[in-house]
C-alpha cells in the first residue's frame, strides 16, 4: 500500500515498458494509468477498512 503511488511515476520501468508496447505517449496513457492506480489504491483501502472493522487485523 505504501509504495502503490510509486507505480504511476513516469520514469517507472513498468510504465515505460507499457508505453513502448502500446505505442502510446505519456500524455495519451497517463489518464488511464492514474485511474487504474486510484482504483487499485481505493480497493486496498476498502479491504483494510473491512479487516479493521471486523477485527481480523
């Protein structure tokens, strides 16, 4: 969870590889990358909240 935000940085190797494979520029793809990272982070936060509220953790 703590390093999840680092996935969206433009110099991340996975982002550069994704852009090279798809042929997109940073400008074209960054909105989608941001959206996926935001959804992923919110999903993890939801799971953590459920665990906390149910006493699992």
